[in-house]
C-alpha cells in the first residue's frame, strides 16, 4: 500500500498552475503567491497572498512570515517545498525558505550558477552549444543589442538596449538574434536529463513590454538539426550543473534551422499548463521523484495540441460582480476585482488537432476576454462562438 503524498508548500509569483499540478498528483498544498485568484484558493488546502510585484518579486519578510504560518518549518510534519518563478534572482531567500523543509527543486547554489552569465555561457561554450554574443559591459554601439536583468524571468526583465538603459548594474548585454522562440521541457535527477517535449512561445502584444511572455503552444515543429543536439546535451548539462526536477531551455530558431540557446529556467514554468496530465502523466509527481533522484519511465506528450495565453489588461478593468467563467479560463479574478493596465487578468487555454489551430483558438479567446471585460458584461464569456474558438 503506497504512502500518502507529503504536504507541499508552493511558492511562486503566480502559483495556480503548480497548485493544479499538485492537486492532479494528489499532493495537499499550501500556496503562497501574489494574486490568490479564485482557482488557486479552490485548489489549495491553505493559501496566502504576499505583497510584491512581477518585476521586483516578493517582499521578503512578508513571504517568510506567510510561509512560516502556513507550513511551519522543522515541525513533526515535514513539508516539501516546490517553487516556481520569483526566486531565480534571490537564492538567499530560497535558502531561508528551505530550512526545516524538504526542497523539491534546485538548490540555491544551482540557481546562482545557472543565472550567472559568465558561468552559464562559458558552460555552453564547453558543451559546444551556440548562443548569442554576450557582454558584461555595455557595447559602444547599442544597435542590435538587448539588456537583460541577471536572474530575471518571464521576459519582463528584457529590453532593447539604449544609452539610458545601459547601467550595467545587475545586467548583462546580449546581441539580438532572429527566429522563433522555442522551449524544451525536461526532467533532471542531478545526473541525467529526460526530454519531455517542445513548445513554441510568443510575447505579449504590449509594445511597452515587447519581450514579456504572452503564451505557448505544444508541440513545436523543429528540424532534427535543432532537436537532436539539444536532446543530446541534456545529460551533459545536468551533469555539469546538478539540475533536478522540471526545467526548461529557451532558444531561438531561425528559418534555416540554426539555433541559439538563451537560458535555462531552473524550475517548473508556464508550460505545465500545456504538458501536464493525469495519473502516470502528472508532472508534479514526476518532478518530486526527479528531485529525489528518480526519473520515471513511460512519459508521452499529450495526444492533442494545446496552447495557453496570458491575458494582460489593456486598460483599467473592473471585473463584473456577476461574472460567469468558461472552463477554458484559469487564474480567475474575483468578482469585483480591480485590475490595473498592463497587469495579468487571467490565463486562457485551447486544444486542437494541431498546434496552429490551438494557437489561433487561444488567441481568439484572449481577445474575447478583453472584449467582454471592456463591455462590463461577464456573460459574454460563456456565449457560443465560432468552432475555432470552441476547439477543446
């Protein structure tokens, strides 16, 4: 008779996808994030909302206090700790949260190494993996360069380099390369890597945040000259870094099939929504097992293509008090909530027979949400629409 899963503390800027993944795998969860949306509160046994923002992250003292109250460290009941976005640039905060808990994720020293540009891109050179030219100091000519925040995530830390943005403090500089943004999802046990699947990503439509994550679809269509070397590099990458659990690799792929590796995200990310499944295909359980040194066999990617998209407010939104949500909408804001321009509203999903159809469907649903909220009529979300929108 198998033991009951241990309780888990989940910490992420937006934790709903991890809370859902934990629920699917049977793990009781206490959840801390910035939003406390309707879905997260429903999925979590306990939850707390902590002050902070998507750019600067959590207020450290408030996060430590909230996690201590929800999942006390060092007690008779040992909590697992799983984290998503928000701690990549703050390994010292992760170190505090890990005390008296079982860390199911990459250790603070792994975060420090993976997010250190000198170490990370030097490692790629040793492994023979191509990447854009990088510099630690601003180039004399800014044209064609990006500036990135060290330890940043989600694309909000990236901007086109200008003289005004070239401070160098907590930044590095990367030559811009053309192509499609593609991500490789994989599991690691500290010794080897296990490829799970490929997705293609796109940025949000906000011109003020041209590199901020907007959505993703799987599967991604990749030539063998891209997929084969990345798959072959997973185990050497894991051996070098000691990565564990769910991670992803971001790269740019051009029209000729040439690629540049951009970064490794050393924690579960948004692709949970398009790859996660039930039973033996539940990724949360596989993540925990990999963190404990076991890569589970028998993985297959979802049978249907699937896509997700983050809806960002284009103007001030007052969520209708009588709003009704469809099944394809997640991260549901509470009725009556006030949502500031440029901030996330919710996440929408779509499934289809192929990736292009899934992407079209999810983008149509994204626009539909914004139109309904702009009209102040939440009932518009549940009205029948075209077959493309209703796929999945």
